C-alpha cells in the first residue's frame, strides 16, 4: 500500500497553522481534509461518484470527531491501495470512540456509526500519546 501523510504532530512553541514548514499546510479542519482526499482520489482514475462522496463523508466525520471530542487533529494521512483507500486521523486523546444507541431524535452521536457503516475496516491504535483511527473503504473502479 502506498501511504502519504500531510500533517506532522505539533511541537510546543510552533505555529499550529504550519507557518514556516515546507510543503502544504497541516490538516486542521474537515474542509482541509476533504480537499486533500478529493485531490488524492482524483489521481486514481474514474471512481463512482457515490464512493467519492462516502469517502469525503467519512473523512469529515473522523476529523470532526477529533475536533469535538479529542482536542483536534495531530496527524492526518491517506493510504492508497489497488482496491482501497484508508484515511487515518490521529488526536491526542487516549479515549476510544464509543458507539451508543440513540433513543429518539437528539443532535449528535451519528458520526461514528456512519463511519462504521460505510467502511470495510475500521481500526483504532491507542497509546500514551493519543490514538489514530484508520478507516478503510473499498474502491470499485468504473
């Protein structure tokens, strides 16, 4: 699998916006992550539009969860294989994502179930520095 990562962990005292670093700016928002994923999959040839939309939705949900529940994104990567794409989002929280059944109509809590539903494989690597969620989606080329 060919792997590519855009952001690097923050170093104390550095600009979190990535000023002064070579290359592209780090991923800090869902929109930035979607743009990077869209650019990456554009180079893969013709994919079904629904697959691209699902991949962008998963990307948004993972980054949003890192922002809302874990203090932000510390690393972001995209891995491309022959028949799959893996989006990896790291944060500084060691708490694992929770799947909770929702009773009634309440806001929030739908992102993680969406990720689990749309992806072929989801893994979480947790350690003392935080966790990384790896979400893999199958690709069917047109």
